[in-house]
C-alpha cells in the first residue's frame, strides 16, 4: 500500500493541519476532546454531516447537522475541503473555516475518515496524519456497545467497516494504539508538540528570535 500522496501545491501556511482518523469506537473523539482541553492554540474543525444527532450531541458543537440537499448544495459550490460517504451518511469539512484558520497560521485538527484524509493530504502542505487503533477487535466492539449511543444496526455496520479502515493505518504518519487512555493521550500530545518543533514551523513562529541568535 502506498503512503498518502504528497501535496500538489504549497500554500503559505506556518501552522499545521492535524488529521486524526480511526475506525468508529477506537476512541478518537475522546482522545481529541482531552487533547483540546490540555493543549492551547489548536482548533477543531466542526464537520457537516447528514447523520442524525446522537443523544447528547449538540448542533454546531459536535457537528453541523444538515439535510442531504443542503449537503449537496455546499458540495456542488465546492464548499468542502473534503467530503466522504461513511457508514451510510455524508460527512464534509468546511473549506472556509479551515482556510480561515490557515490564513492566520492557527493549528487545525480534523477528525475525519481515511478517504477524507487522502483528499486533504493531496491539497494541503504541512499535514500531520495520525491513526488511532483499538487494542483488539473484541475491545472495539465492546467500546462501540459501551458508548451506548448507536443501534444494533449501526454497530454491525461500523464493525463491518472496521477491518478495511484499520488497513489504512499504514498510510498515516503516526499510529497510536489506544489501549491505556492516559498513555494514548500522552502520545497524541507528543505528536502535536514534536510537530510544532519542526525546523520550518519554528522558523515561521520565531523567525526574528532565531535570526537574532544567528540562524
Ligand atoms: P492561542 O491560539 O490564542 O491559544 O495562542 P497560543 O499562544 O497558544 O498559540 C498561537 C499559535 O502558535 C497556535 O497556532 C499554536 O499552535 C502555535 N504555537 C504555540 N507554540 C508554538 C511553538 O513553540 N512552535 C510553533 N511552531 N508554533 C507554536
Ligand atoms: P470514536 O470517536 O473513535 O468513535 P469514542 O471516543 O466515542 O470513539 O470512544 C468509544 C468509546 O470507548 C467511548 O465510550 C469511550 O469512552 C471509550 N474509550 C475510549 N478510549 C478508551 C480506552 N483507552 N479504554 C477504554 N475505553 C475507551
Ligand atoms: P461518527 O458518525 O461516529 O461521528 O463518524 C463516523 C466517521 O465519519 C468517522 O470515521 C469520522 O472520522 C468520519 N467523519 C466525521 N466528520 C467527517 C468529515 O468532515 N469528513 C470525512 N471525510 N469524514 C468525517
């Protein structure tokens, strides 16, 4: 399997675009939520979706919940940076929001599936892709059931898609095995901090200071 493709153009952007993907139930949203509570200076893109809200999900916070005709209208006006059909629903990332954040050099995190990751990596420079894996298929099913938000139908559909999704992990820059949550969170934070320390990112943020010491 080939690595995710390299970008075909290079926007001027000194922040980083982080992509976090995982099979449903691996713990992606829980890890991202904990990351954002602890790390400053990184914004989460709220995706648009045609799926129904789960109990407890809030429109505009977890997702923008929209109808299929609304989704198609935005898509046809090229309003999505990427979009995909996942587990029977449409999901898309708002181009305007992400490009607005990039224009002010903010780090951005996208919680999207592997098909969307592939599209973004082709379009944007400085993408850091991270794949979250469950420790076992049994534990994945246990977490999906334990979450208590999905019907039996939906759980079976998601377990059915999990193997193909897991195979995509080899195409990502980083892989986190989410067995112990605290360890997985530490690894996710470490990836963000290490990415910020890349030479080009440091030059973009601290250029004057680095120049003043002779770089
Ligand atoms: P906030 O965005 O208002 O919360 O302010 P922060 O100071 O937390 O972050 C501003 C921007 O700088 C964000 O895009 C951070 O990701 C980025 N940033 C923070 N520290 C560093 C660093 O050491 N190196 C690099 N390259 N970027 C950083
Ligand atoms: P995803 O966003 O990948 O679909 P969630 O973040 O909703 O997954 O997590 C699925 C369920 O598994 C949630 O109930 C969550 O609390 C639980 N969970 C996440 N990580 C762990 C872990 N390391 N150990 C045990 N349970 C976990
Ligand atoms: P869920 O319905 O569990 O919230 O998400 C199902 C799947 O859709 C997950 O793999 C999630 O990453 C993916 N997803 C969520 N938002 C987007 C998006 O904007 N674009 C793409 N391509 N996938 C998304």
